[in-house]
């Protein structure tokens, strides 16, 4: 049996070897075995109303992120015509078990239908509370009420998103249609839904915010 100095002389190089081996394994092991999964919960703006397969927001965002070097997939959980209340009602069964983060794009149909802003806020609050309980990082995309709804409605509706994002610590993108709304060349003939080019601009502008979302997923391990 090894004793005294002989045992120490045996263990010292073994200990150094184990430290080096552990460092090598840590540096060479993949950060995660599966791609990061982002779920895009939204309405027709997410679902890609009027667009061909691969032209909608989730598909274009996934491509942009992969081109930027991210191992990621984006799930399309958009339902045309959905309101914030509808999004809340289907949230639990819409969530893929592999979901790591969520983009919430809802509220546009609420404004178009003149739904009471307090109802919209309560529904979005329910969504964010649900996701917070699941420890899922969230990017909340804001909406702006159309001018024809009147100033009073806009003053009640527009601040909802920033207020909720602040309350839950969500990443806040002020206006999902930034740079696209009101531009005929970037919208379908209905003047509401973006063309593929319009979606491309949305993706370009929101991309830094989504990268921030991914950094939160990485920080959470």
C-alpha cells in the first residue's frame, strides 16, 4: 500500500491530469444538445395571412437567426383573427414542451374591434403571468390603435404594452409594424397585412430584441 510521500507523488500528477481533462471536456462539450425553441404567439401578423409558405414572420425570423449563427427554431403559434383573449385561452395547449422563450404579438385585433382596453390588458397580463410562472423569457411586441378609433381609445390602449413589459421584466419591442404600417408597397391590398417584403423589414428591426431574448435563455442555462 502506498503511504506518505510516495502516495503524494502518485496523487499530484493524477490530480493535475483530472483538472486538465475536465477543462478540455468543458471547452469541447456542446453548449446544449437541442436548438433553442422560440414560440411566436400571435394573430394573422404572425400566422402570415396571405403569404406563401416560408414567407411569414416565424419562418423569416428563424432563417435570419440561423444566418446569424444561432441554433434556433421558431414555432408558428399564430392564429388569424385572434384577440388577446383568444391567445390567453389557447396558451396552455399552444406551448410546445420544448419552448425556451416566447414572442407575444397580440392586441391588433382588439384595437380593430374596439375591445375595451382593460379587457386587452387583463388578457395580456394573464399570458405574461402564465409564462412568468413557467420561467420563460418573453419578448412583448407592442401595438398602436388605428387613428380612426379616436384619441381617447388610443390613449387607453397604446400604453398597455410598455406597462406590462415593465411589470414582468419582459423585453419590449414598441411597435410590431414599425416601418411597415401605412406603407402601401409593404402591405397587401387590404392595407393591414404585410407582404413578404414587409415581414422581412419587421424581422430586420426586431432581430436585436430577439437576440436579447436568446441571451436570456443562455443566462438561464
